[in-house]
C-alpha cells in the first residue's frame, strides 16, 4: 500500500467516524425538531440560533451529570454494557462505500474504508453484537424493569435478524456478491435494487426498525411500561452512550439500506456529470446524493415514530415469525423463479 | 387489609418474580401501587395498594361550612373539577330546597360538559401515549388549554376551579367567555375528527386494545361500575338521562354504548361522549339566548354568598354575609343523596345534616375508587403491557381514588 493511500485511508477513517458522530448528534436535534413539527410545537430553540447548539448542550449535560452505579449492580458489566453498545454502533460504518472512486491530483481513491468481500455479513455480525450491549447492561443493572427490557431486546433482535437475513438472501441471489462495493457499483445510474426487490426492501425496512429498537418496535425501552427499559438504572454519559448508540445505529441502518436498495451513491445522469464536470466533482455529488438518501431515511424513521403506536410483545413476535419470515421465504422463491425464467 | 398476600423473591426455585409497579411509575399517572407477581411478562396475581394521597376529605368536611367544602371537591377528580363543584352545589341546594333559575342550570351544563370533554381528552390522549403514539395526545391537549381558558374567564382559575357558589355562580359569564366558548366549539371538532382518524382504525392500535380487559355487563354491574366503563360494557346507564339534574331533561343527546367493555370500546365511548357533549353545549348556548341575560344565581340571599363590593356598601348584603359565615341560618335536619354524571361515572354526595353550618357526615361516592376495585382481579393472566393500557383506560385519578 502506498503512503498516499495509507494517509488517505487514515483521513477517511477519521472523517467517517466524525461524520457518524455528528450525524448521530444532530439526529437527536432533528428528532426533536421533527417531533415538534408533527406536534405543532416549536422544539428546542434556546441554545444558539434555532437551537442548533442543543446537541452540544445535551452532551455537556450528560458529561456533567452525577455518575450513579447502583449498589446491587454488577459493576464491571454495568460499564461494559454501554461501551459495547457504542463500540458496535461505531464500527459498522467501515464497509460502507460512501462514493465511487474519486480522482485527486492523478491518484484515484476509494471512498470506502475497507472493501472486504463479505461486507454484508460483516454488517450483520456487527449489528448482532449490538444487542449484547443492551443485554449485558440490562442484566447488570439488577433491576427487574431493566431485565425485562433486556430480554425483550434480545428476543426481538434474534427474531428480526432472521427475517432480515432472509430478505437479504433474495437480494444476494441477484447481485451474486457479498461485497458492498460491488453491490453499489452494480446499481449504476438508476438501476437501483429496490426496483427489482420491492418486497425484499419492505421486509428489510421493517426489520431495520426492529433492529434499531425504534418505534413501533421500541419495546425494550418503552417508557410507559418499563420506565426506561434496559437503561432504567443508567445515568450520566453511560445513558448518553445508549441513546447515542441508537442514533448511530439508525444512521448506519439508513446507510446500509441506501447502499443495498436505493443505489448508494448512484444517481441518474451520473455518467454525464462525470464526463462533463470532472472525475473529482462527480463522485462528490454522489456522496451528497448518498447522504440525501440517508437523511430522508432517518426522517422516515422519525416520521413513523411520531405517528403510530407500538406493538405488544407477543404481537411483535407474531409479526416477526408468522408474517415476515414466510414472506421473506416467498420472496426468495419468487426471486429464484423469476430470475431463472428471465435467463 | 386482611390476609394481604406478600410476594417475595426469596425462593430461588420459584419461576415467578415480583414486580413493584408504582407508586411512582410513568404509567400509573398518579400515586398508587400495584405489586404484581409475574411469570415472564404475564401477570399471575396482583395486589393494589391505595391511600397514598388520602387526605381525609370526608372528615375535614365535617368541620367546614357548606360553601367551604367546594374547594375540597376540586381535589377529587382534578381533571374535571367543575363537575365535582357543581355536584356539591346541587347537593346543598337539594338539602336547602333551592330552585335554581333555568339560566343557571344551562350555564352549569355548559361548564360541566366542558369539564367532561377536558377529562376525556386526558384519558383518551393518555391511552394513546401509553400505547406509544404521543402525537395525538398533544393535538388534543391544545384544546384542553382552550377549555381551561374558558374556566379562567368564568371563575379565574384553571385546574382546581372552585367554580360557582351555592345557588348559582359568583359572577355572570363575561362576553370573552362566550367568545372563547364559540371558538372552542368551532375548532375542537376538527381536532377530534383528526384524533379519531389517527386511532379508530389504526391497525396497531386496534390490535393493542381490542378484546383487552373485556368486561361483561354482569361483571361490570356486580362491581357497580358506572360511567363510560359501564357503558362500554353495553349498559346504557347515564345519570344525566336516568335521573336528570340541572335541567338535563331539556337537552337532546345520545348515550353511546360499547359492546364488550374492552379498552377499545371504552376509547370509542369516550370519543363519542365528547361529540355528544359538544351537541349539548351548542343546545345550551341556543337556550341561553332565550333567557334573561342578567340572572346567574338563585334569589336566596340567606345562602348565596354576596359579592364583596356589596358586603362593603350594602347593609343587607353585610348582614347576610355575616349570617352565612357565622352559620346562623338554620338548615333542615335531614339526609340527602345527589349524584351527577362525573367524567368517570356516577359521582355521588351523601350528606347527613344535623341542622348546623357544616355536615354531620358527608360521603363522596367516588367513581374512580369503585371502578378501581376490579383492577387487580382483572389483571390476572394479562400481559404487563395490557395491564398498563387497562389502567390508563380505567382513568383512575389518584385524587378521586384516595379522596
């Protein structure tokens, strides 16, 4: 690996890490503003113009809050829980292709930290690990509400990972690769996977809601039943980590969804732009397009959260096992039959 | 409480766990506790503890003159204080044989129906919150604020209203009150319609509430449930229709009933009652136009507290004020029971009088207290989530539960 390449990679890692954190931070702000918009309110508007410094103020508050570890909690695991949650949330972004190869001063660079050939599996593995943070934290709190929340989170994630995986299999049958970079490249221009896999996308979307513990699947932390769910006993920045991890997860899920189904950085007319505007600006527009897709999808997450009620635990399981999994399997069969017939 | 079961987690072999729901839990919406024995998330049995905010109102009332008991009734069901106030005034008027003019009755009807709407807004909105849909609650709360502003114009306060006096109102409704009332009648139906369209046919909401905590009419009657809960179980009992007070017989309204008393039918019944209340208020406004606009209390100077400016400037008013405050006017030695249709059910006042200035004994028939008795038995076998939305749709107000 050349030195310039190495330096570029390191810069990219730092930039992507920073962007994930900033996006997650401002997602909290966006959530409050979006909620306010839906509810005929103003939302945060005190810290800075239009309240844009609110996330910083919240972060500062989180750091300065008193740290409470309950006497009966398992001390070490109590700390491991939120750390694991934030760690797994942050490493997911490594395999996402943020743009096509960009040409700067004669060199071309990939806008992807690493292109491993099992990128999809990597994402799945990391997302699955995320539930350990919740389980460990909920169990170590030694509080019944936390434990109930943790159990709900564990069973929910396991159930929905299955249908999520099955919905991806249909997609992989079409792409023939597990590398996110290749999947993104295949969707050149307007040939997005969502046109070929509409049902698969809907299944994936529902599962993404469940995986990120967002409403209507926010049972692990549902306030009106379990007080705070798995983070009932948490305070200070440890609580902040849990909340933050949720928003980073939402960002990563949106990015994965955009890459797998909505064409990633591809947009109609990208060849024309690359030919006429230049190989540096073209891919950069692609990056902007990708972020546009991601932000819309984050908005969609919020839209749903502030509109509909949440499921009951058994209904959630019913939906996962009795509806989504059969549908996902049917989707695989359908995809197989149609792609064989079209050959 | 006799033979109160005590749950512990001391047995390591036990599959069951004990969960202390309350007294401070975001879902209880008030201070009351339920100790539940859980098998996973299913409730095996539960014990309700009440009395966390018991303030001995019935005992305090024995030492207060009649007109000073009104502020106590404010603090029963504080989501619809005016109904409690009016119920109490009417009880005393029944005791003293005071006939109120029609205009007073209609004004009272307006205030009581507004209070009913305010109470149902809270209950149905919070049911939405407890199922995870927060937004509808805020849409509705905006209009509860409008109702509170009308209260403010009528009596000067918002939550614990202390509206009215024995014999009528302490002052006439001003024009701003009527303006605000008309604005409310114009704006609220739109929101209520939107609220209904958010929930009534929402698949998740219907799945969450349909057949949850269903109660048969027989069971409901055997626990002497009243109000929207009883009507949701299919019994069309409404004090306003069965035993009209405050000229409710002049109004044309329907008593909605549900089919099986589950959370969903309670929700629908409350929504429909809001529509009916709006109808009643509109009729009352139309009727008010035909009444002389300067009458706002019965002509009973020996019981109706005169306004302060008259007390300072007018001899008769000063004398009556003195006699009322010192309790020098004889009252009948008898007992009366009067009930009104509170937002949660039949709100009754049983008053035993020995001829003095304060009751010999006063008992409040508090619907929340009576409705709540079934909570622990009916929670058996329910999931925790269902038990919580059942609690919020019983609309147990801690102030009314404990008095």
